[in-house]
C-alpha cells in the first residue's frame, strides 16, 4: 500500500464524524464538504430541516435578548443577533472542516446558506482573490413587506458567517434588489491586498 493511500484511509474516520453547527442539523463531515462545494445537490428535505432549525435558533436568541439585558447589550437588534449567529456558525465550520481558506470558499458557504432559504445563489470566481455570489433576489424581495431594513439584517448574517470563516475576507454588496437593482451581487475579496508571489 502506497503512503498516499494510507494517508487517505486515515482521513476517512474524520470525514464520517458528525459536523455540529449551531442551528443546523448534524450531518457527517463529508456531507458538509460536498454541500459546501455543490449547494444545488442538497436535498429539499435537508434544506427544510436546516432552515427550520436556523429559524428556531434565531427565535431563541431574540427571546433571550428580551429576557436578559446582558444578552440584549451584546446583540443589539435583529441584525446584530443574526450576525452573531453567522459568526458562530462560521467558526464551527472552520474549526471542524478547515473551510473558509479564501474568498471563494467563503462565497461558497454563503451560497449554501442562501440555498437553505430557497435563494438560487451562484458563485462566480473572478480570479484567485475574488469571488461573487449572484442571485436573482431572495423569495422575500418580491414581497411588499420586504425592504432595505430586513434585507440589511439578513445580510448581516452573511457578514457574520464570513467573519467566522475567515476574518481576513471582506464582503461588499455591489447590487441589491432592495436598493432597486435587478439582482443581488455580493463581492468577496481579501481585506488587505495579498502580496504577489515572486
């Protein structure tokens, strides 16, 4: 048996260990990696379970903030609470899967998160240091009750997720339906320019 094959076999037990991310169903780590690379392959029932558990976590955190002033101070408002949950989930994914090494991996994680809420997000790599998440808009963007404030709160979840995955990656929104654009475009780059290899 070759040394490469031995190393590959030693990794298998780690890939079947459970991936535990707050507010998401527990799945084997290999399924988490496949889902991050190919969000469209995630079955509808898994997306539904993830969205419903995530909503439960959001409600629990909002209620805790109402009942405990110290929690409310740490998570002022819905946007801050969502950003905190995103960061917590990003850190869990990074710690267990080592995911989020560059802007493209961070964009893929956001794309998967969007897919869980029935948002058809596509990741486009612009180069080694930039990726974009492009969506026609979330299902809520076509509702009369949706606007810039709820969109901004939901976007803060994405900012937190990326911060948890890799604090060196920056997200900015080039286009948003809530601002009148025909689609949403998130741009993922390094916060500081990377030195070019010699």
